[in-house]
């Protein structure tokens, strides 16, 4: 399985929110995602895939 990760910053009413997602490159399915106020979260999303 090959997958790709991305972190996107979203500005909501002056507050920065970060969306991290892991996507399966073959099926285009979102395998895991996380929304936080800190951009340092990629490890938490990859941990969800490993479960």
C-alpha cells in the first residue's frame, strides 16, 4: 500500500487550524485525518493508520 500525507493550514475567524490527512494513492481513500491547533501532528495521524 502506498500512501501520501499532507498538512493544510486553515484560517477560521483569525485562528489557525491544521488538517493532516493520509490518503491511499491507489483508491484515493482517506485512511486517517486529524484536526488540531498545532502543525506538529503528523505522527499522531500515522499512528492511526498503524492500528
